[in-house]
C-alpha cells in the first residue's frame, strides 16, 4: 500500500471555492451550495469514508460507504462542470479507492491507524529489518536448519528428504504467525474498546499493535525465505 501524506489541518475551516462558505474538513460537498470540494485536506481514510476510527469494522458498512461515495464522485456526473469540479471528482475518486483498499484488509487498516496516530511503521535503516527480540530464537533455529538443508542439497540428498526438512522448518514459523494473528485481533479489539480511555492507555495499545505488526512482517519474510529455498530445491 502506498502511504498517503497526512495533511496538517488548519485551525480555520477551509472555504468553498464556489461560494466562499466555510466547509468542515470532513465534508465532501459544500453545505451551502452543494458543490464538490477539492481534495488536499485529508489524510484520514476512516473519516473520509464516514467510519469511526476502529479496527474491527463492518465489511458491509464499508462497502456501502464506498459504493455511495463512488456514485457521488463519479467523473461522469461532472462532465459539464467547471475544471475545478472535474479535478475534484477525479481526485476524490482516486483517494476513495486508496482508502477502500487500505481499510478493507485488517493489516493495512492497522498500518493506516498507526500512521494517522503518529506511529508509522517506517522503513528499516540500512535496507534490512532488525530481528525483533521476541523472534531471535526462531530466527537462529531457522538459519541453522536452512544451512543444514543447503549442505544436504550440495551433498546430493534426494528431493523427498529436502522437502521433509523444509516442511519441518516451516512449522514453528507458521505457528508463530498464527500466534501473532490472534494477538493482533485481541489488540485491535482492545483499541476499539478504548475510545474514552486515557491517552496513555490508548498509546500503549498502539505501541503493542506496532510491535506485533513489525514482528508479523518479519515472520512473513521468514516464510518467504523458506519458500525461496523450496523453489531452489525444485
């Protein structure tokens, strides 16, 4: 998912280019003249789709909001409109697609929440992700196992033996992945219950979500490494 830059919201509401009325930042159309508003004032996919900032969302509600806004933003409706309105419809349609893709899937939904809450995952320094402390044991064991498998392959071991060793190496990593999926679900539900909780508690939950997601991403990379090794044996 391509990251969208957050927009710093002004203390004063933006104005409609058509009638100069103040327009709330989350409004797609001017309340006074009903004209579509230019984009460039957003960064929050949840509010753009009219949804609460929660991680467990109703898929049908998300789909309904997406379809409704898709119709309202569709460029065909603005064929004879002003250039500014035509551009606004194109920008909002594109942004809507980005928002829908991000919120449709639990992991990208968490990533977006972390970004707008000020805890983006970011990029690893030096090009390689640092091994999360909680995964050191699994990573060490996997690297040892893969080294042994490569030695077996070079010594002429048969394909069935190599496949069995790779399957055995995959099992603890998959178990760790399943454990993280459960933990992410629990942390997501906890976030949703904390709408009125103190900021410190909400921050702790966000930090837990961030840690779990970073670990999950690393686990995904480990499984990809196993798959590459399996392809080499094929």
